[in-house]
């Protein structure tokens, strides 16, 4: 029964992580240190351990060594909690201030119904125009730590309003919406003859990207080219 319970909790945690990952892209424009990849890898290892326990415990039980079974299960539980607690310390920023901000609806049907009932009190096109003007004039995407909450405050909107507005008008989540602006910004910098002495990384930082790895990953995803390949075509 214990193994079945472990397997059930493992499945629930995997589902929760997938939902959390989607939620991260709705709140953050920079996912450095926020991917929860360590937890996914840990759960894969834990899943393998559960399979091994499933195979070995019947053998141990058959030998009537129930005390050993109890030790194995207890040790697995303690080790799991310890590793999760230790690794989770590095993810503190993700969960900070979580009680001070409203949750974002992940169900698109719920968001759609709320929009129909007046969640967006102003005309959607007017709000979108306000957002686009703000993006072009103030360039908030240049701040590498920009969040949905921060941008919503700049526009005097709620997080759900802004998230729904972006999704409804562009089909993108907040993460992709902001990074499209950053890619276009870095393209402008690439074309600026006055910045020919800049390194590619310096240009990426100026456009709001937090690191070389995230810049290359996002640039390739959105353009189909690496930064170097793009520069060579100019």
C-alpha cells in the first residue's frame, strides 16, 4: 500500500510541476533559475526508485524480513524530504510574495468567461493600444527582471487583466510576449553601426536578456537562427 501511495503522490507532484511551469511563463520574462528542472530530474530518479522498490520489496517480504522493508520505506521517505527541502532553497525567489498577489487563471475557458462578464472594464483594443504605446515608449522589457505583476502595476491593471489582454490579442503568454520585444531590440542594436565594437553578449544584456544561454535559446526559438548566423546575414 505504501508503494501505491508513493506512486500516487509522485504522479500528483508531476502534474503540479507542469502547471507551475506554465504559470511561471505567465508571470516572469526571465526564467533563469526558475525552470524547476532540478525537481523534474529528481522526480525521474524517484520514479526509478519506486520501480526498484516495487520489484525488491516482494522478494524481501517473501524472506519474512519485514523490519528491513520498514527501514527501506522510512529511509526513502526521509531522503526524499531532505533532498526536496535542500534543493528547494535555491528556488525561493519563485515563491516569494506569493501571498501578496492574486493567482492567475490557467484555464482559458475561465478567463474567456471572465472577459465576457466584464473583467476588462475598458475596451480590449483600447487597453491593448495602451500596452503597445507603453512598450514602445518606456521599453519596460529592457529590465531583465520584469514580471507580469510589475508591468501590470505600471499600466494600472490587475495581473489577470494584463495576462488575458496579452493572450487574447497576441496568442502569447507574458514570457514570449516580452522576449519578442527583446529580440527585436537586439536586432536594432545589431544594425547600429555605432555599436560595432560591442560583443554579442553586451548587446544581449542591453536588450534585457539576463544571460548568454537564455539569449541564444530565445533568439533561436523566435528567429530560427543563432545570433551569429543572423549577424552574418546582415
